[in-house]
C-alpha cells in the first residue's frame, strides 16, 4: 500500500484526511488527489510514511557498522543460525510494523513522553540497534494519525461494552492544577457478560466554564449521551463538594457520597477539636528538620546508629488519605533520632512527655481508621457492602476505647470520632441500597447488621419484594410450558384432567413463597472468607440463586468511593500537567483515555500470529543478491 494512505482513512472511492477530516475523491485507487491535498493543505507533513532520518556522526557510524553484517561467526557454530539471522534482518511485515507502532504509542502515553522523542538522534540510534529494519513513524503521524485512530478504536470498544450492560454506576470528581485550570473526570463501573467487574475512564477534560452545578450537569449529560448510557445510571459517587452534589440532583439520579472522603472529614474535624496543639508542635519540628541541613544530617546519622530505616518525616495534607495518622506514626517511631538531632543542634522545642503520650494513644485510636481507609482504596475488593460493615465496626471499636485510661485530649478525640461516625455515617447505614448489598455479600450477609434487628428485618423484606417480580415472570413461563405440554397429551388421558389440575394446584408455590425459600437457602449457607472474591462466588452459584443473582448484577458494581476518578488526577493528570503542560486538552484527553482503558485492547501475541508473520516474511523472499553476497545458498530438494 502506498505511503500516502498513512495520512488518510480508506473509504473505497474516497479517502478521509486524518488531519482535517476532509473527504477526497479517488479513481482507480490512484493517490494523486490525496498527495495533492497533503501538499497544499498540510505542507509541513512529510508525504512519505517516515520522515528522513536526521543523523548525527554517531548515528551514521552505527548505520555503517550494521550495513555490512558479519554472519560468519553465527554460521560457524550452528547452521540453524542462518534461518534466525535471515528472519531478524528480513523486511518487517505490515502486521509487525503496525504492532511496533502501537507499542511505541503505548510507551509514549504511559510514560508521559513527548511525541518528538522519535526525532531525537539518540532514540533513533537505540531503535536501529534493536531492529535496523524498523523505521520510526514521524511525530505528526504519531500525534495526528496513530493517536486519533487508537483513541477512536478504543472509544468504539468501550461504547460497545457499555451498550451491552444493563446498568452502570459512575464516579465524578474535579481537580484544579497548579495553573488554576479546572479538570473534570468521570469513570464508569459495570459487570460484563462474564460477571467480571469492569471500570473505564469515560472523560477527563479541561472544564473551561464556570464550575456550577448546572454547567457540570450539562457536561455530564453530554458524556452519558456520548456513551449511550443516559438511561442506565444506577448511582453516581462523588465527594462532598457542593457543586458536584447540585449537578447530580439536577440529573435526578441516586447520589452516594464517597465513604473515604467522609472518613477523612470525620478525622480532620476530630483532630482540630482535640489534639491540634500537639499536631502544630510536630509540624514546626518537621519543618525545622527539613529546612536545616545540619539538623537533617544529624537526624539521618541517629537513625543509622539505632539501625532504624532512613525514613523522612511527613507533613500531613488534609486532602490526602490517612495523612495525619502517617505523620504521627512516623514521628513517634523516630522519637530518639528527633530528640538527638534537636539537642545536638541546640534547637529549642516545646514537646513534652505528655505530647509523646498523646501521640502514642492517638495512634491506637486512629489505627482502625487507617485500616478501614486502606480497605476502601483496595480497588475491586472494595464494594458497596463494605460501607455499612465498616461504619459499624469503627463505631463499636472507637466506643470501646473510651473506657481506656487516656489523656483528656485523646479521649476528646475518640468522643469526636464517635459523634462524627454516628452523624455522618447514618445516611450510609440507613441507605436501602447499602443494606441490600451488605446482605447479598456472601462474606457478610446478616452479620453486618449486628444487633440492629429492625434494619436487618427491613432489608430482608425489601429483598423479598424485589425477588417476587422475578419469580412471577419465571412462574408464568413455566406454567405456559406446562399448559402446552398438557394440551398436547392424547385423548385417552383426558379422564384424569381434573385430578391432575388439582394435584398441580396444591404443589405449585406462590412467587412470594419461592422468593422466601431462595433467600432463606442463601442466608443459611456459611459466609465465605473476607479475603475471597464475592464475584467469583456469585458466578459459581448463579443457578442455585437465579433471582438473587439478578439483583447482585444491578448493585455489586457500585463503588464505595470516588477514588477511581481521583487516581486519574493524582497519577496521570498531575504528571501530564507538570511534564506536558503544552499538550492540548484534546490530545491530553485522548492520551489519558488510552492509558486507562488500554486493557480493553486485545493484542494478538500468540503463536499463530508469529507463524503468520513468518509466512508473510517467507512470501516476501530475501533478495537473491543479498544471499549470494553473503555466501548463502539453498539446495532445492
């Protein structure tokens, strides 16, 4: 195929420009019109698929060294090396070139590299040493051709997956970078046909409008229409930001606050109302050790003498999970090195014995919250059912700590945490969706309600009400099949019609009874271990509990936190804003989409593909002159 087609999409009698999307008519597969369009409208783009290599002396030297390869050493050891050498130096097939191009694009996207890396002499030399037959695509081909093609292809794949699913949950979050540019991201979560939990980034884009609830709602509606899921949204999870909540209210779909954010807010408020003086003194000392190079060196030397790991002290950031706990724990672990370095430098501080006691007791109080937050951030294993269970566990454990002999400030901290859990977690505990998810989790079932029999019984009744319609539909289908079978019976059996009808009437069970029996059979089974996968359990028991399985399909994918969205910003978005600040918002959106959804692309790396590639190479033949020049001959058998 002509190199010109690298710049166009083939539509038979026309080609669509990859840069301006204009359709150019062609006749008899001639590319004259296409080349004329590139030269007149896009003069900066090279017509050839690959840009001419700008070589430095070092690169030219490497080319010369590889132009006349010496294969005598290979041939002297093993005749089989002839085939491997020929395969390595033979022309690459179109499939191999395409896969190498996509691997290059994937590396650039995942490592946040600039597209002009392919124009660097050092990188060209490296690629030539890896495979001298592979020529790098140009920067324009990568950024305007391959990137857009891969994005559109993956966009179609993700859209098809979302169309197939019955219902979807979304997470939504916003972020402001160092340049005060606002970004919004939305992720989708659902269960596929194989009953596997799937997550996709739908959009991450710079939001140039004013961040009001109405504007965000309009943007979110456009995203839902783009992926054809406007009527499939089961719930949307966000943090406690007012404009995000207003947007969800305007869309009129169920809204769940991020549970991890809720826990963080409870901890920050409780700390401010109790041990803030100790926290401030710790921050002051940490800043001294960070800013004073001599004190910092003394601190490291003290750690080494005590055989402690060289860990830097942390400052708490209210926006980071468990930041306060991490700061206190690390500070307390390095008590001796801190005091030693401060004394050696004659640096004054106001830490007292009472402060160290407060740190020790605070660590004991916040340890449970640290573990709970890590559970919520664990990805797939963190489900909606965890919310009700963790809220109850945290409240019970913190209330028990109030009976211990603690400093007044720490006791006030524990009491504030209990009040915060009771008030802020009440909506979660009483949410019918959370209660159902907890009872249908084979790791938890009814044990998650503790002594709250009223909530347990209410959840049981609501599940029965949800199962009855499913059982009614199944019963109707079964009765219709039995009636058709009964009508088809011979006339000699008609004398028993009334008897058979009476027997079936007494044996048939109502949908209410069927629903109760299925739910009771499920609840009587032993709970599986907390470390086991509930999705795998339900997939294995689908035939035993068909109605319950349908309910699980419509709720188990709902995330307990908005962390999937935050990870887009914390890991990828921030890196792109720092390392690729000149990247256009459109290209950044496409790159992040590829980066987070690349697991949807199926690469054919199996043996069949390698065999096909070898066949393609053989069909192209190695030039006879090259074989004769290197003294290689074949005997025709």
